[in-house]
C-alpha cells in the first residue's frame, strides 16, 4: 500500500464558492474539525487578499498544531511576504504559490511569454524558499498547458526549491485517462520529480473531479487536493469525502492509504454545510440525506435480509449514527458536561452555564434532543462573538390569518444599547418580520436568498434558516436556528447584519495598525 497525503482547500478554494463568506470564528471552527478529520495539510486562505483573510489565516496557523497550515500567494514578492507574516507562527508553515502556464492564460491573462513565466516562477519560488520550509508550486491551468513546457517549468521550480508540485485542472476540463497520462508523463520525464510530492487538484465542471483525482493517484500523484462536500469555484472541487471512501471501499483496485478518520466525515460535512450555508443535495454521494435510504420495496427487502445486497458503504463507516436521544429534560449538568466534552467543545464556567440553560430550554419544548441538536447549540455558542456590538432580538409577535395582511411587531436592542420597537406588514409572515426588522436597523438591506431546512427529523425538529443579503452594499450571509421557523428567520436576518460589524471591526483594527 502506498500513502497519499490529503490537502484540504475548503477554507480557500471552497470559500471561493459564490455567496460564501466565512468569518474568522467560522473558519477556525472548520479548521478544528479538519484537524479531527485527519487531513495532512489545510489551506487556510489567501492572506494577501484582505485584512480579514490575513487575520483568519494567522489565527488558524497559531491555533492548529496537528496539521501543516498553508496560505495561497500569487507569484509576487509582496504576496509571499504577507503570507509569511500570516503563517510564520504555524507548526510547518507552507506556502502555496501559483502561476498560469497554459498558452491561453499566459497570452490573455498574464500577457507574458513562456520564457517570462518560467523566469518569474523560478525567482518567486527561490524567494519563497528563503522563508518557508515547504513551498508548493501550482501550474495554474496545467491540463491545457503544452506538456513539454510543463516538464521544463516543473523541473526548474524544483531546482529553485519547491517541495510540492501541483498540477491543477483549473477549469475542470480533463478526463481520467488524460489526467492519469499527464502524471505518468511527469513522473517519467521530469528528472528531479522524485524529490517532491506530486499533487492533483481537480475541479468538477464536467462532473469528473473525483474520477480524475483517483486517476492521478493511480499514476503517481502522492498528494490529492479537494474540499469537503466538493464546494468551490463554479461546479466546485473534487469532494474529499468521496475520494476517501472510494479508496477505502475499492482497496482491491486502489492500494493506497490516507491519514483520514472516515468516522469524522458526517460531522465535517455538516459543519461545512452549516457554516457556508451550502446545502448538501439529498442524493450527494457519501453525505447526502438519501445516501443510505432505501426506497423501493425490493431494495428494502434485500437490505433487511442482508445489508450488503444494496449497501456498499455502511452509515457507521462515515459517522452516520441512528441519531438517538442523547440527553433529555432529566439530564443533569454533569451528564451534559460530559457530552459537551465528548463532542469536542470546551467552554469557560460561565459560558457552560449559559449553554446548559439553552439546552434546558430546548428540552422543555422538544421531546428528544439529538446529537445533531446539541451540536448545533454548542457550535452557535462557540461562534458567538461577545466583543462585537450587535443587534439582539428581544421579542416578536406575528399575526397571520388567511384573510388578513400579516403583521409583525418586533423589539430589539441596538448596537448602542437602546431598545427599539416597531410594527410592520408583509405579504407573508416572514416578509412582515423582515420588513419590520429592516425599518428598525440603521443599515440598508437587500435580501437575495432565503433557505429553510430542518435539523434532523420529526415535527418538533429545530428550524435552520440561511439568508444571503447585501447590507449597505456589502454582500453577507446569515444563519439562524430556533424551534420556530419565524424565530429562526428573524435570527438569520440579524445574524447577517451583525456579521458586518465583525468585518468592520477588522477594518478598523487595520486602520489602527497603519
Ligand atoms: O484551480 C486552481 O488552479 C487553483 C490554483 C490556485 C491552484 O485553485
Ligand atoms: Zn482550484
């Protein structure tokens, strides 16, 4: 069995998905889970892209000690310097530097000749190597690059100090056979290729990202890159959980091991979906809600007789449990604390009391509190930023009747600490609440998307709402959870507005530093 390193880019390429913007606290929450999942490298972001991104990458590099943290940079000295400042306190600081090598990118985007590109690549890798022990170099749009030029530039950047060579299928254009051949060709024709880790990075525009990644592994890739749930630019990246499970289930075909703990797949997938607001399609391989559901009578009969008739992956293998009741209204604080620890959370004494109170309130209204419910409460508590001033919902009331115009009365406290109340109308209950909230906050709001889902099953399941909106012209997203859908809707609205304060706080800190 050969070993394959796993490079996760959920926090960088994944975060480039349309409409996704994670703040620092959310990124660290995902980073902690990626560490538990067992990835070898996590790409935390692109430090030179904004102050908020710089701080998030720095925070992750300083916090995550079991995994090498990488940051992206263009082939520019200033990007490399910024990335070093963000990453230097990490355990194994790693730079991911990229430069396009395809004729189409060199001509139209970079407006440079191949010779110029080669020279920039070598110079910037050599510069990066003076700071970073690990330098990954990516030939952007490698699959549409002239192969002889690719061989030449790869050899040169290895001589300049690159320790990992990545061959991205940037536009999701390649096929398994073609991509596999490219890896074989590089292995056979780049004289110094055995000095480095050779990495595959695929996008899913033609729906072949996972198949392409596996073809690369079969043909000499020693690292595979991807994201959780396959999120990413356009159609997304190769889905890491699908690659991991395919390697496991088809060991007869793929004699490769990874350091991943497959039992963490479900939880990792849930956290990423919750925090990015990107819902997982029911039929998504490995982590979709229907991945283990058997609908037809013939299948159900077969599975009852012998699960392997129609089930090639067991739910337990990927951490899907029966989601039974974990704690109830009679559970004391001792049992609660143990469960909190088991789920991987640590809180101060005061915060623990507060979270226990929230749990108790939930048990008073919900018959069964499942792992999923508890996990939602704990994660929200962890993400609550106490230092940022914000709007807080105090109370609301909605009148709805099929013959009347829905009205909402809402009371909230403002970031300045005063209480405000207002009543408003809308064509539906949610619209009435949102119109009222809009007239209570100072910001100019445009709602762009609203999605409602339930956490787990049953009529008393928690409601979760994700919204996308612009607040004073800046795109943001918000998330709200409650037992009632209207309360969850109001929470999501205010969460989106409050996130803007967190961003503004970062910008103000930046001004203070200049
Ligand atoms: O897909 C791509 O080419 C990338 C590069 C930045 C490596 O994500
Ligand atoms: Zn990419």
